[in-house]
């Protein structure tokens, strides 16, 4: 300080020296003074001059300041002054604050260059950065805080170079992480800013910082500061979290596995009273929503995105976002960003999409959230960015969601439309937007409806059933017909917005609808006005605005050719190609088709799924539609140039390929089923092995216990023998070594019982071993054996045969008894007749009367006997017939048994043949693969595109199947 007074006194006495001279004298003092106080005063003076004379201090004093950092480490005050001086030299923040708005941009560029040049000088020696890192370990506020600010300024000026130096420095990043744990908020907050600069665009440092427990510390800071209600510190922490997670799959996975997603839920707890949102709260919540989107971005790997989406559903984060979505009083930009966030959280995740479909808006009566959002999309008074966000949300809801697509299309079908008109459905809103006078609503509704049909041929066919009532008294027309009618009217209808936008939207809808759906193509071609309209549009020479419409018309005509099933005589493929050649020209057609992919709007839409447009007029293409154009452009070009013979050959090849694919698929399914059965049997075998091991362990333990008991028994036996030698009486033998005879008998009984248990366990073990052996047999043999065992059991079985024989024997005995009764009656009749013939007939008198009466009596008895005999004969005949029928039944049962035995032998033969056929399966698969390769080579020769990846995958699958069959045979 004395030196500084001397310098100032000299200035007042004589002519005042310039700033450069003063700085030079101060630098000399720092370099030459031996007293620490003098050097400290000189560095303090340089610090005060460094803001005004930045260039001079930087040029002259930087080497001396670095030397102070190297030599005067023991004095924290001079180190603090030196670090502050270096910060003033290198940082551009101070100059930017002092600049007036009237200054030119030139000066600002010069200032930025100055800071960058000084930084380059400082980091040229890597030891300087390493030295600065060591000062950050000091707890002294005078040293640590200036060091943090200086390193932050270095990173702002020369970020990549400083990052590389810190990365190779031992424990460099770990030292910086300690700043977040500092109890002094100013150092902690500046440490967050330092880590923001350090982690920018450097994946390696981002990983190190993440694994140094950065997520835990930052989330703690956000919670301490009040989440979304916090100040600028929360904003800085959120920006740092974005740096760590954006485009860094490793950190995203670590964030999810560390259960940090669950800690994000309190951020979005918004109170019912949403009035008076501060600007800082809006900023914080906006960054929080962006952080959620970073985790579920469509550009992330699908697996990582899916796991984060499920975690957000299970922890209730999605439900919280839907609450904000349906809340009142939320600022417009927060509501728009929330819609975009919910869109990406549900995109492609079935469980999240199902939940979103169940969300209702708090209205009376409650309406589905999808319906409320669609009402905003087709309402032209809503902000443009909000309408784009709703469209994106609807697209994400339908992405890979066939169930959701079906629900939307079903609201348009006649059987499900609400006849009362009390509620508005999603389908009705889309139709209303499709045919409104606002071109932006037309485009959004057309794109939304196209997403409801994306990659779903069934819904494309069902949508053909939709009928629209155009006006009272006129018959209804189909939705397809109404779209083509509006398309053909063109500019005749007065619309608000772009003239081309409506037609582009309708053409995109029709192209999506007709692609890969021959039935829809047939319905489109049924209207005789459609093809002339398309050819007329393509053939005309219009302005640049209409070129896009011409290209889409060419695409629609090409789809009508490529997916044409030739069911209409006047519009077969060949006739449409001839029409193109005559009226348009093939080269001209292909040129118009190329207008689509060459358009600037097409390139923008192809970049990412979210529809982001600077103005409504730029809203022309949808991301999913660009994929369809890329897929169809080449095949349509080839289809137009192909001849009819080539088309026939291609169809034949396709049919043969489909047949072969069906055969291969069938065999693969058979092998897959067998593999599943084999896996189940293996699991059973493993479980039985485990049981066997447990039994073996139990047996071993019991055997050891038995051996112990045997040893005890032998010992007692020996002791008993010794006692018998010394004691002759029975009473003396009663006790020996404290063991009673009753105890010995009990031990013997226990030994016998253990032996029985051992034998029982050994038998159980044998049964388990035999069961394991039987399970190892192939599953097919088991099934066949089961079938054969069932076929060995004919209907009725032996018991039924015995019953039949018993019935026949009973009937025979009845017949015999009845025949004996008949014989007795016949003999009686014969005897009576003989008596009658031997007795003389008296002429008169009482005796004659008696004879006559006896004769009459005999005749009556005889007639009765004859009648009974006749009845018995009839009964006998019936019994004989019944006997014959029973005989036939017996013969048929015997023949059934024989047939079943033959079937059994046939099944055994078929079993042997099936085993042989199973062995030949792989050979047949190999032959089929060779045929497929040959046919695909033919396709390549014909110029048809063939994807090699499918061939490779099928080949790999075939090899895997062969290996699995080999494992089956070994088992």
C-alpha cells in the first residue's frame, strides 16, 4: 500500500503517467518485491485497474499473476486478488454490462475476441488449469469463489479445450462436484453454473458427473428451493439436468434405474387456484416439462423410451400431467408444452395410451379429453401453436395403437353414431373439421384421420362404410366420395387460409387410405370422374404452388395402379398405364411424382415427428406421410414402366413365395410348439431332480442317524455283556451304566422303525427315478401312447360281451321250457284223440248225451290248446328273431373290436412314420430356403426390390431351428 501511495503522490507532483506505465510499475513490483505485503498491495491495485484497462493488464500482468498463484499459495488474500484479476481479464460479462445500446456490434466482437485470446494464452500451459483446480479444493471463500468464477469464464471462452484438460486431470471432475455440497449458497449456485458450462456437448464428462451423484444433489437443491415455485437456482439446476440427460442414453438409463423419475412427480403438483403465475414459475415449469420430454423423446432408443414411459405411468407422473392438461387458469405456453409432453409420454406405449383414453375433462356432462382437445384443434380461434400441439397429441395417441384407431373409426360408423345428438364424438369433430371453410382445420382433420388408418387395412375397409348426409332430400354419399368431390371443386369454395393446404391434406388422406388396400382402390376407381381429374391435374402446366398438388395427384394415381387388383374392366393396371403414356407421358409423370420429395416442406417434415411450423402456410406435410412417400416412390416408378408380362410373372413369383412362406411358417410353428413342450418337460425334470436331491439329502441324514443309533446299540450291547459276567441275578442286571432293559427294547424298536423308513424312502426314490426316466421320453411318443391306450378300449369292452352272452343264454332257456310245455300239451291232445276213437258212440239214451257232452268238452279243450300252441309258436318265432338280432349285435361288436385293433396297428405305423417325417423336417426346410433364395434371385433379375435383411433373418432363424432340433434329438 505504501508503494501505491508513492506512485499516486508522484502522479500529483509531476506530469500524470499513462495507465500502461502504472500497470508496468505494478507488475515490476509484483515481480521484484520480496515482501508479501507489497506484492499483495500491487496485485490489489492491478485488480482495481483490470476492469478499465483490461487489455493492458492482460498483456503485462498475466504472467506475473500466474507466478503469484504458483508461489504464494500460503496467503489466501493475494491468491483471491490474483484470481479476481484474471477473471476480469478473461470474462466478457463485465464489458457486456457496461456497453451502451448505441455502441456498434464491432466493439462487442472485439471484446469477445479479446477474452478468447487471453483464455488461449492462459490454457496454453495445461498446468495453469490444473493449478486452478487445486485452488477449488480450498475452503476459504476468498479463494474458492473467485476460482469458480474464473474456471466458468474459461469454459465459456474455450469450452472444448478446457473440458479436455479437466478430463485428463486426475480427479478433476470430482473436485468440481464438491462445489454442490458447499454450505455457502453463492458458491453452490456458481458451482451449478460452472457444471453447466463443463457438461455442455461432452458425453464423457456428462457420464462422470452423473456417476458422481449429481442427480441426487441437484434434485435435493430443487426440492429445497421449492420445486416450480423456486427462484433462478431451480432454473439453473434444470438446465444442468438437461445437459446431463439430453442425447445421453447411459445417463438416461442411470436416471431411470436410480428411481429419480419418481422424484419428478411433486414438480407438477399445481394448486386449484392457478391465478397469478410468476414469470420465474412459468420458466421453471417449462424447463421441467422439457426435462420429461428429454427422457421420452422419439429420438431415444425405443427400449429406453418405453421403460421411462412405463415408469412415469406407475409413479403417477402421467396422471399429474393430465391433471394440468385439464386444469383451468394455466398459461397458454405451459398448456401447449404440457400437451406436447403428454404426447411423447404416451407415444407408442399401450398402457399409457389406454389411460389417456380414459381421462375425462371436468365438464358437465364429462367429456373425454381427446374430444376436448380435438374441439380445440378444429377451432380456428385457438392459437396456432396450441392446435399443432393437439394434432401431435392425437398422432401420438394413435401411434402403434390399433385399439385406439378402432375406437376413433368406430365413432364414424353408422351402428355407433349417437342418434340423439347429445354428445359430440371424435369422428364427428374430424368430419366437421375436414369439410369446414378453414383450410388449416381441413389439413389438421385430414392428417388426424390418416393417422387413424395408418398401417391398418381392416379400418381402411370399414371406413368405406361411412355415409354422409350432404343436404336434406339428397341421398347420402360415402366419405371417400365426398373427399374426392371437395378435391375436384378446388378453388371454387371460398376458404380462409392457404388455397393449396386443403387439397394437400385431402390428397394425403386419400393416399394413406388407398395404400395397401385394393378394396379402397376399387371404390375409388368406381367413380368415373376421379381418373380424368387426376390425369388432368398432372398434365397441366401450373405454377410453383400447384406443383405440390400435381405431385400428390401423381402419387395417388400411382397407388391406384400399384394396388389395383384388376377387378374393374375399364381400369385395369395395363389400361391405366396406357392412359398415363397417352395423356401425360411416363417421363413427365415420374418428374411430377418427384416434386414431392424435392420440396422444402417435405424435408422439414421428415426430420422429426412433432409438427413444428413457423406459420400456418408452411403446414403442408406430415412426418408419417413422408415415410409413405419414401416407400412408394420407387415401387410406383417401377410399376409404371413394367409390361403386362412382367406383372404376371411378378404375381406368380409373389404367389409362390407366399406359398413357400406359409409352409415355412407352418413348420416353424410346429417346431415352436415342440420347443415349448420340450421346455416344459425340462422344467418338470429339473423340479423332479431337485426333489430327488432333497430326498437324497434326507436319506443321507437319516442313514447317519441310523448309524449313530447302531453305534449306541452296539455299545450298550457290549456294556450289557460285561455286566452279565459280574452279576448273575436278574435284579442286578436291571441297571447297567444307568440304562434300563426297557430303554434297550425301545432303542431296538426305534432301530426297526428307522429301517422301515429307510426302505420306504428307497422305494420312493426308485419311483421318482422311474418317473424321471419316463419324462425324458419325447412328448410325441407320450401323446401317441395315450392315443393307442385309448383305442385299445372298444365301446362296451369285455363286460358288455359277457352281458350279451348272458342274455342269449336266458332266452335259450326260456325257449326250451316253452317248447317242453308245447310237447306236453301235444301228447295230452294225442291221448284224448285216441280215447275218443276207441270209445263206441251210443245211439240213444242218457249215455249218448253224456258222450256227446264229453266230446264237445274235449273239442273245446282241444281248440283252446291249439290256440295256445299257435300263440306259443308265434312267441317262439319272435324270440328266435330277437336271438338273431342279438347275434348280429354280438357280431358287430366283435367286428368293431377287430377294426379298433387294426386302427391301433395303423396308429403305431403312423407313429413310426411321424418320427421319420420329423427327422426329415429340417431337410425340407433347407430345400425350401434354397427355393426361396432362387425365387428371390429371379425377382432381383426382374428388377423387383428384395430386402436382404429378411433373407438373412430367415436364414438365421433356420439355423437356430436346426440347432434346437438337434438339442431335441439329444434329449
